[in-house]
């Protein structure tokens, strides 16, 4: 699902929202989340998951062209950990899809 898919689904589900209002709502939420992560805060959405910042320590790497060693600096990267409800929902959906595919394969 892309951002525009999300906007379209939101506008479709809530008839009182115009496409423009839905776009503004999605942008506002994503901007607030990005800003919170940039400030080092953790975001937790119950039933969905949590976003946090992981630190990647500095390390030595290699320039693939010349082979010389290069220091790769420390990086802070966003990390998503799915919540229990999301994990179970995806697993249940995956098992149902697998069962559907395996039953159609055995019938052929």
C-alpha cells in the first residue's frame, strides 16, 4: 500500500472527508511521527506496533572499487517492531492464504 492508496482508502471510508482533507490528515500524522523519531522519542500504537531509533555504531568498511578500508560513521536508524495483534493477524491471514493455495493446487 502506498501513501496515495492510504489517502484514497481514508477518503472512501469517511465520506465527510474530501481527498484533500484525507491527504492533509495522512501528511500530518506522518510528519508528527517523523518529527518525534528525529527528536529521539519512541512511538507506540497499541495493537499495531512501536517505532524507535536504533544506533548503528561506527565500523570499518571497504571501498569496493579500491579495496581500501573506510570508516563508516555512527548512524541512527528508525526501527519498527510489530505489536502482538498485528503479528497474529498477519500470521492468521498468511495461513488462510496458504491453505487456499494448497487446496487449489491439490485439486488440479
